[in-house]
C-alpha cells in the first residue's frame, strides 16, 4: 500500500511540472518565442550581418533556448492545435544544431554556458 501511495505521489509531482495551457495561452507563449527567433535572424541569417562573434553566439543561444521552450510547451500541450507540428519543427531544429555542434566537439549547454537567454 505504501509503495502504491509513493508511486502516486511521484506521478503527481512529475505532472505538476507540466505547463498545461489553454489554446490562447499556448499561442501567446509560442508567439513570444517566435519573436525571439525572428529577432535573431538579423544577426545569424543575413549575409550582410555586422554582428561580432559575441553577438552571434548570444543570438544562437537565444534561438536555441526559444526552440527548446517551444518543444517543451508543445510536448506538454500536444492536444492543442499546431502543438504536434511545432514540436516536430522545433525538435528538428534542435537535432540539427546538436549534430552541428557535436561535429565541432561542443554541446549546446557547453556552448551557451554563461549566456543568459532573453526571456
């Protein structure tokens, strides 16, 4: 009986970390993270960019964090409209970046250590 109770408490504790949202709240949070991604485009994606290496690495970490947040929110709210698509797209981006950083002998957490993401 104690084991079952402990198991139920663990299940409840792990569920409390999930951020279950309404469709409107989900859309709003996704939009906030998409704005961060859009803001990094001028620094990372434009051929005539004039950002230095520090600005570029900060922008990449902000973009990685935004995609991680999108993946997390989407995974926790799969029943909402577009959540499965957003999860797939964000996970695809994160997998490509992980591979790219790994080919360079780095990890995202190591590369972004000490760089605070914009919230």
